[in-house]
């Protein structure tokens, strides 16, 4: 799924995929970038890592998607 990066918040980014979700800084890329500010305003691809119904938040990862694509490329 893809979403628009709205703003930088404590520990990561706020991304809108229809609802606002949290993208931790550690899940932005395979190696943590020096500044995650470059992603502000961009549309990025991500996958859902965790849905916490009690706290009513969703955690997504761009890193998991990149790693999955890399492993598929290695296999082919």
C-alpha cells in the first residue's frame, strides 16, 4: 500500500494511507538514514506490521517491503 508522509513525530513519521499510521524511524529504510526529513511530503510504499486495537494505532514498515523485494530478486 502507499501513503503520503504528513509530518515528523517523536520516533518516526506520520503517514496517511486512508487513516493516519505510524512509521518508526528504524523501519524507514534498511539502514537508518541520517535524517528522515527527506521523506516529508513524499508518497511511499509500506506494509502493515502491527495493529494495536486497544491503543488504536497501526504501525507500518517500508523496510520490510524493501527486504521482501530483495529476497524475491535473489531467488529469481
